[in-house]
């Protein structure tokens, strides 16, 4: 499944816009906090922003453009800062009180603790190919720049592809390309019984 750039819908949040790319389960709702995991992009259009409280979730944030400084306080009360340049990422608990400084476009994965998630930046040369083998985990692709040929068709810059579960999927770069390869799977040791 490919979500085309023309199909993406941006919604307002206090610091800019957010665009949901995928949410699971399918009929869950971000505002209701009844989802297991959500993948999105966002813009931060103010110099200072406060991160949304996402208690009960883990987060991965990757800067796509711009520079972001994240500031938060540890239990000791000392402020901690993390500085992110384009294509750098950070993982943190959703209940962490974070203030961000900088206007950026970012990529987000929000997931419950009974899941594991990762976001890998991959650069492909023209005609370079890769096979993704899924054995229960879900793979997703966000094309930062370039164009990939997938079983669902061509996936271009600022487009999103969900890879079929329990399959081997071949992808090929049609031009020099940079993607985020997202992997999400249940953590069998944390699964609720």
C-alpha cells in the first residue's frame, strides 16, 4: 500500500501541523489514545514548542529538515539537552516533559511499550535493491528523497509505503534515494496475556 503525497492531510497542533501516515489498529484514534502505534510527520513552525504528553507510549523522533534542540529535566532537576541535525533521531518516553527549540520538519513513531520499533536511515544508489523479509513484524518506508519501485508501484519523495506482513518484498531505487525504514513488532516478553 502506498500513500501518495496528494493524499496526505495535515492537521493543526499548537506548534504547527501533523500528518498521520499510519495508525494501528486501523479504526483507532490518536486523540482518544486508543492506538497501539502511530507513524506521522510534523512541522514545528514556532521557535519554542512544548511536546505533547504521550504518557503510556514510547517515541522515536527523527529530524527531516532544520535543527532541533530538546530540553528536559531529569529526576535530579538538572536540565538535559539533546541537539538534532537533519536525519538524526532520538528515542524517549512519551511522558517526558520536553521543550523544543527550532523550526523543523520531523518524523515520528509513537508506540506502546509492548512493541519494539526502530527507524533506520538508508541511502540507496541508483538501481540498488534490497529484500525485506517480514516474519510477523511490520515494515514501513518513508521516502525522504528519490524514488523506489515496490510491489505496490513507485513510491516517490514524501510518500509512504506499508509493506505486506509475513512476506519477502523486493524494493529497488530508481534514482539515488534516501528513506526511513521503519520496523514495528510486538515484544513477546511484554505482550499482555
